[in-house]
C-alpha cells in the first residue's frame, strides 16, 4: 500500500485520487476526465506531492521526539472550503495523529490551535512558519473557492440534479401494547432533507432516526420511527421537505381496518432547501513504518454534515417485512404536482 494517499471530494463525489506510489493524479469521474487536459492533472500532482513532503517532515520530527525512532504512526488530515447559498465561504484545515484530533488552522488569526495539549509543540512548530500560514489562508479563501466553482461547472449535470424520493410507511408490534411505525424515505438527491412525524398535525419530538445514508446509486435514504401505545387513536403522517419538491408533502398513516390501509395526499408548507457546495481534500492518510514500504490501508473519513440522531433499534429492511409495508408512495418527477400513491399489500 502507498505511504501517502489523497482523495478529493466535491459534494458527494470522489473526483480526484493521488498516492505516493502512482505519483500521478487520477480523475475519478468521467466528467472530470473530459473537462481537463494532462497539464491540469500534472499540476495537481505537484501540489499533492508537496503536501506529502510537508506533512511527513513535520510528523517525523515530532514523533521521534515523543516516541523514538521505532514508532509506528498514522497522520490524517482534511483541507477544504464550502460555498454557501449567500455566497459566503468557509475554509478549514485540520490534522489528526493515530486517530486523535491534533490541531486545526485558524485562517483569520493565521495560527494553528492544538485541540489536544499533547500536540502543542507541533502546533507551535507550524506557527513558526508565517509564510506557509499565509499561503494556507490564500489557499482556503481564494484558490479552493476558485476551483470549487470550476469543478462545479464541469459536473453540473450530476451535482445539481434533483431526484424526488420514494416513501414507504410500515408498522410492527413490539410487545402487546406498543406499535412501532416507521417512515422510510429513499432514492432522493441531494442529501439534505427534512423528515418529521406529525400527530394530529403537530410535530412529534420523540422519534428514532437513522443518519442520512447513501444508496449504491448515488441517492440517499433515511428512516424515522415512532412508538405508539395500543389505544392511541391520533392521526399520524410522515412529512417530507426536499429540494426536488416545490412544497412539503404529508404521507398519512392510518391503522388497518377491515377495508385495508389507506394512503392519501397531504399538502404541507413550501420546502426550503439551501444547497451547500463543498470541496474537501483529504491531505494526509499517511503512515510511516520504519524499514517498511508496504503500508496499511488508509482509514475512511466520514462527512460530518449529518446531525446527531438516536440509534435505531431492530431496523429491518422493507423487503424483509413486506407484509407490514405499504407499497412505495412515489413522488412524481413533475415538480409542479408531486403525487403520492399507494395500495394495500
């Protein structure tokens, strides 16, 4: 495995890969390969190799001082910028060592801040290089945003598409007097979505929620579950707001009667969605092992865009519980008149 590897992400897409064995940049999307010539990829390779030398030099000195020459250690880093809908920008650089947060860059103060006191001496070492810190500030505020916009234009069709979700509502008993009702919303893009349960038109606060998780086709899914008592006779509905819909919609759930379970159409407030465009560059996934060139696989970084959610207990795949799940309430791709349909199973 390579000593050093780097991955560049644009929103949900991996767009560039580089490692110290290849010593070249590889576009990961066809629209990236079609939009830029070899000179572009050669120039990026030089920049990425430069990060390798910078991280390696500082990390080796630090770890020799702290742990001796025989230490085995791993360095991870993230560098990126975000463009908000109001054209404001944000930028960040942060590093971790052996799985622990180490220090972050404050571009306004041109200084590195140690997250853990153990790494204060390393942060001080980076702070001594004022020229490099000015370069990082320019990188985050100008260069990163510039290339974010360029890459966004190259991948506009994929990145700015809007795919409406499908909605499944299912139930199962959890004991004699507890009924668990779940709303599975799947197949939507972009990932930002609001899904809530309403009881008699009021939002329910006590729900179980998954994170927004990826599907294999570059869409997303989320599951929201409520628990009801056996004698609860309120009217419940799953409310969804997403960028693919001009208005939020309600998908009602009613207890099964002799006539079966019904799914209707509800009209909610207009959906409001702010698309966050981000470019994130993992600048470190780098490991050092004395007298060895073959390295372990770099760890995966996760998007921190998700809000904390309660864990889901006893989740089941809809295909495994088809007897209790209504057929998909498909939202029409015609954004002017989203429709919800369903039939009993």
